[in-house]
């Protein structure tokens, strides 16, 4: 290899590497450490990860609740045919909580909600790829019956934001609050909410799609007569948006509807009627365009379970993940089905390895990143704590400062890419191996 390599070439190679290699390469020299921890490089690495083909971002985040609702267990599953390769995520120690749930996953950050005594909330941003997390400043909400929480990314300001909407349906009143990671503070949202009742999505993950966080809204025009819409909050404009549903869905009972992210920029609507024989799945093929709503799947009840399969999420290839019973799931290829034709669940079943019996949570896609490594935010000691977890599994290099060693490591980096290790950046366990320690909030 040449004794000189332009810095842009070095950056071009490094930003394509898996996180584990980059953490190791920080010990090459102060220059390399500074480069890899630089917020501009961290952002470039995220963008490089997101721009890869779907086959190169192959992780699904699965979770379940155990022993009531207070214990949370999370796994990363490699999105292969059997979902049989996985890693149990070592959950940070938060002590005893009354409730814990996943708010959302975005660019390698997982937002966790912890509840103490009902309304005393704590939120954590956690990056399991670098084993680091940060506790956000405390936010106090009123003792309302419900609140919606969503997490996403503002691409205009390169900022990660968390939204809380307090909902008092008796008083027909809502109050949104927004947390900005860049500003590191909460603020009241002054935008006027639309004239719809806000569906209560307590302990559910609100889908982040096309720059906005979404949930259900409705108007009750007469007794048992509804008009449904999808409400959203645009994180860049910091304003509410309204997305209309197909006319055939506007009058359904709101509790029968649930929304989720489909692909990169689409919304899916799952209809799970409490009475009836069919479960429908609709997809808005083009975000915000009402005419692109399409019915893509119709399912009968599962005869042996006497209930509808539940849509849990979507795989990298667009297949639907369905929950059949406890930890048994199935996949359906939408491209192989006749749209609108009822199915009796003639699909391939999958046994989830490494997932303990409990209430399964919606499935999220996951991509590795270096976020939180740059530590660009000054964290006030009285309002938040930044933690770096034990990284003993990383092989530390004996930090030579010479450029020759840097070039040798670039050779290693090229070899990593040539062997496609970038597709398998996290060590995964086969289904017959131990999944390691528990990842619980106890």
C-alpha cells in the first residue's frame, strides 16, 4: 500500500466499516480517535449505513414484557429465513421501575421509557452497538389518563427529538412537549393541535415516517359514529399534520385500528375487528397521497387459536411478520398474494429463538451507528447522566502512533469490506447456542 493516502479516501473506507471495527481503530492514534468520534464522521457513518441496500441493514429489534409490564427483554435478530441468529442485548441497570417500554428506534438509537409511580417518567437514549446510554432530563406531566410518546430524527437540523402529548379526553384537551437532543432541553409545543380527539397509544410505539411521528385521531360525530384520520407531528416544522384514510375506513371503531411504519417512507394500517371474520392490512404506497391507500392483505381468524394473527412489523424484503401465539410467528410475502383475497394463514411459521415467553412488542428495524460516541452535548450533572458501559469484549490495540500502523489497519479495513463482514457487524448466536445474560429492567 502507498505510504500516502488522501484523507477523503481514508474517511470513505472508514465510514463503510462496522461499528465494532471502528471502536477498535480508535486506539490507533489520537488523530484516528478524533476522526472517528467527530460528529461529522458519526453522521457520515449513519448516512452510509442507511444508504446501503436493504440486504446490508439486516437487523430486527424484537422485545417482550415479562412478569407483568415492568420487565423488558430485547434481542437483535439477523433477518435471515428463520430468524434463528440473534444477540440478547444486555440492558442497562435502571433499578426497579413500574413500567418500561420501547418508544422507538432510529439510526441506531433506541429510546426507552421508564415509569415510576405511574406519572414520574424517565427517558433513556441507548446505543447498544457502542454499549452507551444517556438519561434525558426529567419531564413532569399532569396526572392525565393517557399520553402518546414518539421518537424520531429532524433531518433539517440533524437533531433527534422526543415528543410527548398529554391527552385528557374528558376535557378534550392535549398538551405536547418536545425534547431536542441538540438543545438538550424540553419545551412546550405552541402549535395548535387539529380538531380531532387523539387516540391513546399508551405503551405503544408511534411510527416515525417521512420526518413525522404518527398516531390515530378521530371525531365522534354521533353515538358510535366516528370519522378516523391519521395525525402526525412534523419534527422539522414542529407542526401537526392530518392524513386522511380511505373512505371505507373512516367510520370504523378507532380501537380496531393500529398504524405502523412500512418500508422507508410508507404507513401501514392494520384493522383488527373485535367482531367479524377478516383482518385487513392497508398500505399508503406514497406518503400523504390518499389515493395510494391499497388493501394488501386479508386474513381469516386462526382456527386453532380462535383469534386473529397480529401484525407485528415488516422484514427487509417487505414480508409481513405475524404473531400467531406467544413466541410463534409467521411471514407472508405480499407480492405472492392476490390483493384483497382472504387467506386462511397459508404461510410459513417461524419459531422465535432467544425470545422468552411474554407479551411481544412491535418489531423495529435496526441499524448500527456511532451515535452518542461524539458526546457533542454538555450534560448537566443535575439533570442527566451519561454512561459508558463495559466494553471488555472489544479487543484493544496497543496504541501505536505511527502512520505505518494506520496503513496496516486500513489494509485490515479493506479486508473486512472484501469479506462482507460489514453485513455481520454484531456477533450473533445460532439457535442452539446460549443467548448470554438477561436484558431486563427489574
